C-alpha cells in the first residue's frame, strides 16, 4: 500500500461529519474536510509517514501533488508539512514551479500563508539570486494569492529582511481593495517593525496605505 492510500484509509477511519461542519464553515465552505482536528490529524499523519518514510523521502514532490489533487483539506495540510521537512535546505531551482502551483491550487489564507513563509521563504533564502525574478513575477501576477505570497515571504527573515523590497511591494499593492492584500501588507510591516520600528513608522506615515494596512502595521508601535 502506498503512503497516500494508507493515509486516506486511516483518515477515513476517524472521519467525523459532525466535526467537519464547523471546520468547513470556518473556511467559508471553500473545502471539504474529513473533520479531523489539527493535533489528532498530525499524530495520525506522522504514524503513516513513519511507515512509508523512504517512499516519502524519495518521492516527496510527486506525493505532494497527489495530495493536492484530493478534495479534503487535511490532505493539503499534510502535503505542505511534507515539503517543509523534506525540502528544507535541499530545494532545487525548479521547485519554484511546484511552490507556485501549490499557492494557486485550493488557495486560501491557511495554506497560502504557510507556503509563503515556510516554502517560498526558505526556497528564496537558499537561492537569493532568484528573489528579483520570482518576487517580481509573483507581485505582478493577476493572482491575488501570488501577490500575497510576495508580500509575506520574508516573514521569517527577521533582521535580514530586505526592507527596500518589502516597502516596494507594499507600495505596489497599497491601493488594493482585496482584504487579504491589505491585511498582508499590515502583517508584513508589523512583523518587520520588531526589528526596525523607525523605518516602518516612517514608511507608513509617508505612504497612503489603506486603513486596515495602516492599523495592522502600527499595532505594536
């Protein structure tokens, strides 16, 4: 039995239609759920992963795309978590295509934010020379979730954040009417303000940000 088949088998054993209802409602009914909450899902997932450790290690990318082709949201979470572990500091240049596909497939804040921070962010930390090309492409895309990813990818960069790049992307999208873009701008600026409050404050003061972005950016200042 393959990893994916085994995982599906185990998830179906503990699926709860009653628990799935509020989980689906929380995600605005964009996805189907087995109704397995995060902690038990991860416990079960790790048990199956351990049984198929070598298969997952050798075929992580293919397995993840298989998981992302399935309708239940728990599979998508597992796919992201597999790559967070299996590809850390072992990315290939072409993995940006996989990351992009994951961002635009079954897109919602819960998956996109994790992918942006832990996959896109780590990929670009490994290949910093790819930042100008990738981030310009994502920031200029008509896909709102790629835009959000371009704004958020430096969340784990801390003091190493490229402030000029962050500010330029925020400037580019400052007039967006999309809630998720306005929120991302505020979140990214607030995160960086922990390391450079002066520059963030100056940027917010001189930039005509949407009220939500401004409020989020200055929340801790």
